C-alpha cells in the first residue's frame, strides 16, 4: 500500500537552535556560494564489474582536487562508470540519462534490487525504456568507505560525486544535449545526490548548484544525514519525536518505542569514521563534534554550516520510504530534507510503502511500479529551448526565499 505523506508533519527548521548557537536557516540559501568541484583524471577503459547493465561500457577515473572545509585536499579516489545506451529506434536520441547510485560506500553498482521473486533490474529496465543509464561504483579508499573515504565530513566527500555528475552531464556520449538528466539513489546514494543539488556548483557556472543540471532526483530511504547532528546528539532537537510516513521515530528507547533516529552502535561508528569525530553515539558528545555533524548535513546548520539551495524551479524531486515501524534513523532524519525542499513538482511527493522493512523499499512491488511510473513522468527535459551551457535560464538562481 502506498500513500502520500507530504502533509503529515512539518518541522519548522528556522526555529531550531543548536546547543545555544542559532542554526543557519535554509531560508538563507540566497546568500549561498556553491561549493567547488574537483576534476576527473586518469581515464582508463576497464572490463565491467558485476551488475553492470547489459551492453554497458565501463571506464575508470580518478577524482582529484576535492577539498575539506579548511581547503586541504581530500585523498584522490577512483570511480568506475558503466554507461549503457538507451534502446531507441535508428536515428532517434535517448529520452535522457539516469544516474543510479547505490547506498552506503557504493563500491558496487546499483542495479538489481528486492527480494525474489520481487526483484527488479532498474538499469536494464530504463535502458529498454529508451534512457541512457550511468551506474557508479567507487573504489574503497583508505578507510574502505567508498565515496566517504578520508574522514573529512559527508558534505566535502560529496564533492567527488558532484564532480562525477557534472562530468556525466557534459559528456555527450553519456548524456546527449537537450535531453533529460536524472538521478536515483538510495540511502547514501540519496545523500550524495542531495548534496549535489543543494550545495555543489556546476563546472560551467560556479554560482549555480547542480539543481541546474538535474531534471529529476528520486531519493529513497534518505537522506539519513538530513540532520546528522540530530542523529548523533538528539538533545540538540530536544529529543523530540519526528513523524514521517505516519510513523513516529523517537530519539531512543528512553523516549518511547522505535523506530529510533539516534545513531547507535555500528551507525554511530560509521558517522564518526565519515566525519572525523569520536563522540557520535556517546552520552556526552562534544560541542566541536556537534558543530561538525551539523555542518555536514544535507540541511547544514550551526556555526560551520553551509547554506544550501532547496527551491528548484526546474527540478522535480520525490522521496520513497518503507512507512513501517521496523525502520532505521533514515526514516526520521530524512524529514528535515523533505521539509526544506520545494521542487518544481511541489508539494514534494513523499511516497510510503508497507510491504517492506527498513531501507528495502523496492521489496514492495508497489514501490517498483511507482518508481517506474515516476521516472517516466518526471524524468523529462524541463529546460526546453535553452541552448546555453546547462539547459537553464540564467535569470533564476533557484534559491529559497526569492
């Protein structure tokens, strides 16, 4: 069963105060300067690894030149791209390009999802529907965390993904001009796509975020770091409950039944690894760590925060979740990003499914059918007639609060 939960709960983000320090409001996004990209180097043709779409051509690159919050270089990181041409009639162009990004470290390709017999091969399906598909798999990196290699914070690690997305957009083999450009990611894949459209520049115009590239982004089970500071230190949100998909997430077991949005155990360890912190999941997290988590959230707040862009004139967005109590922090913490986002297809669709658990949203066949339908509906070129660099009207920055 699916229902739209857009109006179930609204969080007033501009009223949040983080441990006595006023948070950077997403309404301040018109003052934002997008974060810069790195470069794609060392192009090498490679044999396609497992789960590439049929007929894919694979290339390995090294992403270099990304920097942390202090301007220090992040470690260079390899990435493999599988580009598969859409099946179209002779003389016809593909409908567009769909990027598929897996969750977690994303060291393997996003493709087949679900539990048999309800498995779906999205990459081959989209190719057969006439879309080019680009699958992304990261090298493990020094800490075995894929795109989060380095421990300098989720936001700055996302420079790598944003660099790749921009390069795909401007590669006419992968993305023919004047066709749709779309992304689908789950969990960590939703996180990195979110950072790109919210916080990172395009190569052709460093004053615009990648909302100027994407026509549609489908976020599944995330972003789990919509507010990482709330997940690591629920007291910054006064331990308040969060409702998403009609399901109440409490801070932890002391505040009520699950699901819980506080990071504990392996999740807290992972956050500390990604952020270069030590106190996520502890009883008394340090203020310096809280500031780092707050800054490295999709809705970035606090004294180190980076205002993001959340109002999208030309970009469609939708969110997908397992709307059931057996879930993890991604269900509650994604709510912050949902409530900040004002896409072209407002009010933002929040699609909730019940034949699944935790982040396994595509185990529900209704979610698969809805995904295929939404991609056909929303993955269209919203920038018709624009012959300039990004298919966009330069007269609108797409900033919140204009």
